[in-house]
């Protein structure tokens, strides 16, 4: 076999391998809301013990900040996954008792403010914060997106997102954070390409 053909076959093999690696994911469908995502295989699903521990710690922080009894009994964790120490996301579904979307929106804004203040108090005094709010569209549905960039030092910035929507009588919350852009782009792509059964 001539060298040119060997090189061509090697190039094609490399291209196919790269394409297969790039598409390496596991599909999850959440029947409660008819939502499907493709989770990259380099993310690790968090076990129920870790999820329960993180939820309990989060409750304590939020109760301390809001002076409200935070009850997560009506909240269902759909999925929690992480990649390394500083890239993770979780999705929760909470039954909403808001009588209308306007009321839900005002409650959601208050939750975001509590979350923001709690994060500031948890960070070191030298940390710098920047935040913004936008509308993010996922498969034709508009979500409220709150972004917080926490600069811990000259080399490390945590990008944190809280993406929420009132959906079928429940609050659907997608919460994720990352420090490296490739990991963040994986999460954003997964969310952007996810599908809702309408």
C-alpha cells in the first residue's frame, strides 16, 4: 500500500474517531416534563447521598440569608452531574403554588436576590462579583436566566447560572457552574440542543 493511501486512511480514521468522540453522550428523558437531554459521557452522575448532602447544605445557607424555613420536600431532583471539581449542573422540579405567572415571576426574582446575597456572603472578602439577567430560549420556550461571575482571584473565575421557568404548574430550575470555557460550553450545548415534548 502506498504511503499516500496509508496517510489518507489514517486521516479518515482520525476524523471518524474524532467525530465519534465528539458525539459520545448518554440520552436522558424526564417523563414528568417531557424533556430530553444528551449528557456528555465525561460527566459523572451524582449519587443520591451527595445530592441529599448538597441540598441540606444549600437549605442551611438559604435559610440563614432569607430567615425563611426552606422546605425542599416538594422539590424533585431530576439530575445532578459534574465534571472535575469546578464544572457541574443540576436540574430540579418544584411544585408551584403561584396563582399566576406574574406572581411566580415576583417570587422567582426574590429567590434570585436571596441566592445572590447568599453567594456574596459565602465568598471570600476579596472576591469580585458581576451579574446579569437575560431571557434564554430552550427549544422554543423562554426561561429566565440569571448569571453571576465570581472572580475569586486573578486566575480563577466561577461562572454560575440559574435558569428557571414556570412549566406545567411547576418551577423547572437548571443550575450550573463552571470555571473552564470548554466545560461550560458542553453544558450550554447540552441545554441548547435539549428537546421538550410539546
